C-alpha cells in the first residue's frame, strides 16, 4: 500500500528552493508514494514544471492572505485576516521596543503566528508532511500527519528569529531538516536543544532536466553570446544575502587588472534599485548587465565561462550545483557554509569575501586555464543530483 506524503510550499515563483523542490518531485518513487502538494498561492513561473505525477491540491483562498497587501485584505470578505495582519505589525513594533532585532524572518513569524490559527485545516491524514520553505506553523497546527518535517534552506545564524515563536513552532514538528552539515551546525548553534530533531537532507537536482533545459536558445539580446569577453553569470534573488550590490565594484577591480569581462546577473527582488545605483556609481553600465527574471536560466549558465556566487551567506546555493551539473568552473565567496558547497581547488574555487580579494580570486581563475580545465573535468566525475538523499526521507516513513 502506498504511503501518503504532503508537501507545503508558499508558491512556485523562481527561486533556489523552488528549483530544489522540482528536483525532489522529479526523483520520488511514485510506485511507492502518493504526493500531495499544497501551495498557498497557485502562482509562479515554475508551476508548469511540476510533474503530472504530483496531486496539486486545490487552492484555499484563506491561505493567500499571508502576503497580499493588508489594505486589500481589510476591504475584502476576508477582513479578519487583515485585522490579524495589523495585530502582527503591532507585535513586531512591541518586539522592537523591547530591544529585539527584527528582519524578514521575524516578520514572517509574527504574521504566521497571528494568521495560522484562523486558517482552515488541510483535510486528510498523511504518513509524512513536509513544510518545504518558510515558517512551519501551518504544518504544526493545520495538518494531520504521523511525522512532520520542517525544511531550512539558509544559514540560521544570519536570520533574526524570535526564539519564543520558533521554539513553539518547532515543538510541533518531529524533524528540522537543513541542506548541509554546515547549515545544521549553524542551526544547532542557535538551538542546541533541538539536536535530536535535526536531520541533513541535501538539495536534490534533476540532471536530465537541467541539461535538457540548457539546450534552449538564448533570445535575450542583452546577453552577447558571440563576443570575446569573459562571461560571468550569477543567479539569485536580489537580496542582501546574494551580495549582488557589490558586483559592480568587484567587476571594476577585475577590469582595472586588464581582464575584459562582462558580468550578467539573473534574478529579481527588493535590492534591484540598490544594484542599479551601484552599477551607475562605478560606471559599470557596459559591464554588469542585469538580465532580470528568467524562467530557464540554464542556457545562460551553459554559455558562460565562469559561474560566480558572490554571496554574503547561503544555505547551499542550488544555482552553484546546477552550474556544476553543466560542467562550469565555479567561484564562490568564503561565506560561513562555503566549504559544504564545493571542494576548493577540486570542483570550484573559494575566494575572499572582500571586494578586492574576490576580484583577485576571480582574476586568478580566469588566467589559470589549467585550473579551469581541472575543475571542469572534476565536475564530470561527480554526481551533484543527491538522489540518494531521498533514502533519508523514505527511512522516516518506514521507521
């Protein structure tokens, strides 16, 4: 008899966690497991990439109120959710007045804490339920499952959680999954008391899907595929974590060393204006090119000379693994969890975090053709799909 698994996800807009989920869904053994996917909003560029083997549950309108504008919610039939959002704002202000720090994660915690009790339950009982991204309150309070698993995709020490709310959330789940050993260590440095609940499951990728998608033709005129400049590509949301606001200065340093490069950034997000300001500040309009949101970024990775991830912090960057699947030389900054991302000098290069050091490291890789070829060859003999990681999830169901 098949086991039933529920996966919770906010939406399917472009992002690393979303691509990781597609890889997971493509790799599950559907002869043994039924998968229900519940999305708060049936929106996002990756909706059409969900395999037909997955049962996409109907949208429940109440769940769309997490990130709709408060004004829209207040002046709708769902006004009670708008009132809850206002109360969450008040909770945040009180939290700051008490001297506590505040960021996106804690904002989501306060919103979830107020909204979740008002939401309808998700019907049906499951053998395993997974909250794949974000705050796991719905998993804890609105889902019936024999085992519950909350997934963490980032370096927890870089978040500013409200620990009281976090502990209440994690008390209602059986496991907290992180995407690398370093991420687990960072999480446990914040919550050592949750060691018995901690589990590492690395991102699962579909090599066949990535390579097929990479063969599509590039149609964006801003990407000059035929010129002789060294092409760097970076992918990610435009957030503080990705550090794209420092790319213009890094690129300027590279150009000043006599290396002709063009650095393409694929993504979207709140830091777009800041990045554009920095491009203008360092006169990099001809050299740092923002390509915006791309449903299929793989042809751009395939066409680049080097994939660069200049992040301030990461869990485990999915785009880096995808570049390695496509046999590209990869350079990443020395963020806290960088050594769990690749083996320095074997299948990628780790460079300093400061802008000049980062530029020097990239220049050294560009000049060292022998090192580039060695990195390429080593990616060809390494499996980046992590399909074996599924056995850890299957073991939870059988245990």
